[in-house]
């Protein structure tokens, strides 16, 4: 049982006002179903919030590989850090979140990762399915050293 606002955010679909990194990260690992809403009158003392029963069932075929949640979370949070910006601009502005404070992804690396994931650079994070954001996170890691976990720092480019 959760507050209705939290249940709404957990179960939000792409393109809705409540869709954000919280929904994406949960929907990558569980199926979220809102089951029933409870009136505040069901409790004593009567709270100022409404509650909802939510059922979360682990996905039968996990979308995330072991050890990649932290890196995917960094990319997803960077993508949603500035709502209403295009994905390319949001990632560019949050490059420090992608690779650590001292090494960010270049504009070319971001453009290449978006293209590899099949995402238009003008797209906005709030319109993309969780699977598309997962593909983007994996694309951003494509240049990391072999065997490195998702989100590992890529070697510096020597141009």
C-alpha cells in the first residue's frame, strides 16, 4: 500500500505527466499494477492523502543484466534531469553524471549512442519507453574497455 501519488508515478506510461526516472527504473525490473484505491476514511485518524494498493511482480525475463543498474540509473536520471529538453541536450548538460565528475561524454559520443540505440536526438526522455532508455545506456557504454561493467569510464579520446 502506497500513497496514490507514488503509485501513479510508479505505473506511469511514457508521454504522461507523471512519467519519470522513478517509473523507468522500476519498470525495467518489475511489472507494476495499480490494484485498488483506498479512501482516507478507511483509516483512523483520517489522513490527508489517498492510498493505493500496488502489485509489483518481478519480470520473468529480466531486462537488466547483473551489475548494470547503477550505470543505467545514471543515464536515466541524466535524461530526466531537465524535463522538456531534448534528450541530446539533457545528456550534454548532465555529462558529469554519465562518466563521473571529471570525464563527460562528448557531443559526438552522445550522438553516436543515440543513433546506435535508434533514438532521434530531438526526442525527449518523457516520451521514450524504458527499453529505449536501457538501449541508450548500453550504447553509451559501447566504447568502454572489454569486460568493464556498464557505466565504466571510457579511455580518453586522443583527437
